């Protein structure tokens, strides 16, 4: 049987409007409960879950014996009639929670061995195991939703940029090495021995050539590669929305970017953003947050204490101010009693991972001050 062409709907698309309809559904077996003459199981696909019931009296002995063999992650095709769960059994956490499928036929398309972990958001599974069995981990609902959201986002980007007169143009992935912000990934050439292609850190050169060629407005959802140390927001291979405009000033560029952000937030997650987004100069962002992409919800902004420490007796601070630089601190009010010395040492190791030589800290408690540099301070400090 060509089950795919006979599939009536995806699992999460069924509702009370479908009660009484005879349908065919496909997916993976999730939770399984055998109550004797009645078997309940969750059928899962990329949209969500639909409860399936097998009653021996209605589906027949042959189908019921098949249902008894079902286990987690079996792939099945089920035919039956959509019926109401009843007021007491409605699951409000599921889009299909008002209904279930009363099965009349069952085909096991693929059996599965016992998986190394339960496909569930509640399962505590180590990252190594999840990555080893990535194809199983990707069956989890949250990851499925993330990937589907990314697909919708890309569709919105294409639609918006097309309306703005941009051309979606692919640029080469194999090219010359050009100066960028990180090291290149190199690909050896089979034809030209001893020479290498470089994977693009960004399409910068190509999009400038496209402007010279007269294409006016270019964009692409570009794959980029950078050989640099891993961080939370850095990975070797990533995707960026890349664009270039001719005959444009900064207001034009920011206008297109703001419009894209508003479109994505509105259509993707239903959030209406203001017509004009808040803007912050680079110098202000660095001065207040020490970052060119600040999270403005974060209340502990940098405080300039250069005047206070310019003659405190601690040479590290004094020499910094004397050289025309600034000394800044973060004031964490009310946390002095909550941070032990051991926890402060952990913070010190944390900042060292990001290139700092150490952490200068000062804690003010009822019993008096404690500090990593207190012994270096002069008498009047």
C-alpha cells in the first residue's frame, strides 16, 4: 500500500472537527500502555502526538495481536476512525488532545531495537550519547520544533528580501584565502598539487564583485566557515543572512534590517515590534556593557571608577589610569554574603578562559572588607 499518498493528516492536525472521519496516519510509536483487552499508544511525527487505541472487540484479534508487539520507536501505519476522548480524558497539552484514533488496521513498517535512551524531553541523557545517536536525539519534540522554526524563518527571509528588490545569489564555497577575522579552513586541490582552496569566512569579496557588476541588491542565507576557538556563540560552521546594497546610506541599510526583524518576529512568533527599533552607538555600548551586542536587560552595567582608584596605591589600577585608560567594575549589590571564596575562585578561572589574567574583586561585608588587592592599597584608600 502506498501509505504516504493515503496519509490523511499529520498527527497534531487532528481536532474535534475530524470526529467520525476514517483516516490513515503514519509515525513512530511513543508511550505504550497495555490494559489487557485495550491498548493505548502515542503515535508521533514531526508535528506532535496522536493517541491511538486498539480494542480487541472492534479491531479484531489479528490487529490486536500485532498491536501487542509494538514497542518504542516502531514505525507504523494505522487506519481507523477519529473519535472523542471524552471530557474527562482531554489532554490540553496536545493540539490533538480532544480526540484519539480508534484503530481498525495496523501495519508495522519497521521494527526497532530498544533505543539507548527514551525519546523524551524529560530523559536525562549525556551530550556524548546524544551526539553519538544524533538521529534519535533529533526525534525529540524540541529539536524538531527548532528545525521547523528555522525552515519557516528562511522562508520569511526569502519572501521579505524578494519584496525589497533583493536577488538571492549563491556565491562559491571554494576560493582564494582572503584576510578575515579568523583562520581559514583549507581544502587541498587534486589538480593543482600543493595548492589549496579556502572555505569562505564570509562572502565579502563576492558580494562586492556583484555590486560592481551592477546587481544593486544581493542577499543569501550563506554558509560560512571559521577556524577559531569554540564559544557559546562561535562554531566552525555557521549560517548568516548576508546582504549588500548599492546606492545606499546607513539609514537605508538599517531600515531594511529593522524591517526584516519586525517581519520575522511578527510572522514567526507573533510579537509586534515598534516601527523604529532602539538604536545605540557603538561607543555607548562598549562603555556601558563592554560588548557591541549588549543584552540591555542585564542590569549590572560597567561603572567607571578611574577617578576613585587613580591614587589608591594599587599599581595595576594606577598605571592603567596614568596611561590614559579606564578602570571599570561591575557592582553586584547584595551578593557579598552569598559568594564564598571558593565561588569567587571559580569566577577567576572563568574569566581566565576568556583571556583575562585574573579577577580583581572587592567584597563589603558587616565584618569588614575583603579583597584580592586589599593588601596593596595605601593608607588613605
